[in-house]
């Protein structure tokens, strides 16, 4: 399978804690993207990091990229119950995006 | 409004029947992708079009699957002789022009009994 892998598969935390998700991919990339999917809903784009970038911030999101290890991480700081969702990384090899298997995040109030 | 309209939203069919899904992007997009998502998994790439040309097909797309984009606007995905393993959400996706950030349609959920 071309799909990337994400770790952990599931993560449960309390509100206010930080959540870290890791992603490994298999192809060479133009950029790496993260998407969020609420239960029963479509995927929504969160953040994009280009292959020549190592770190990027957007609000409470921090993404890192290590192209030598073909890995990325997504950090959500000061989590909220509304952050409960599945999070997917997607490796963009210019032709298409290859998605990871996802991390299911549960944030308890 | 996701910018991509898919129809039908839910299709229940018996094994062996044929089904067709349609995707209508609201605005013009050179590229159009089809993905499939099963419960608890990430979207899996099926195929994509550059205008009306189908440029790549995944190995997931057996010969029972066919996709078209006849005028480079809307697209159809047909599954012949459906099998229970075809049950999934079929997603039509278009990229933003300057990046490959994707806009997902709401999807067409297929249930094969």
C-alpha cells in the first residue's frame, strides 16, 4: 500500500493538554499537508508545509517536517474538546496526495 | 458548501448491480481526483483527471471500475458488478489552483448488500 502511517492510531487527552501526532510517508514530496475529519464529515485542510521547510506554525498548530526521515509531526497545543476528530497527514508528490491512516484524537472536557 | 457536489449522497445496492456516481465541481478545475475512504481509514487514491484526460489509475481500480470526465468539468465513477468489498465512501476532490490543497466533496456512500 502507498498509504503512509500515523502514530498513535488513537490518542485520548484532557482539555488543556498538548496532542502530538506523527506521520511517516513513503514517497518524495513537494509538500506535506494535514487534514482534519470530524465524525461523519468531510476532510478539511489544516496546514501545509513545503519540502524545504522544517517547521510551521498556525494558531495552536505546529507542524515539523524531516524529509531525510520521511516523517512529520503535528502538535496541537492547549487542546479543546472541539479538537476531537481524526487527523490525517497527506504527502503531496505533485501528481496526487497520499494519505496516512490517521490518528483519532479524543479530548475530554 | 464544499465547492464540489456529489450525487447520490448514499446508494444502497445489491451485490452484482452496477452503480454510477457523479461529481460536479462548482468552479473550473483542471484536475479532479477520486478517492475512496472506508471506516477508520484515510482516503485512498483511485484515479485523477487533467481536464478530460485520465492520467493515473490506482491498482485499487479493478477493471470493474471506470471513470470519465468527458468535457473536463463533471466526472462520473461507475462500478460494475458490485461486491461487498466495494462498500465505502467515494470522494470527489479538486485542488486549489496554486497549491495541491484539496477541497473534498461530501462524498457518495456506497453500501453493497
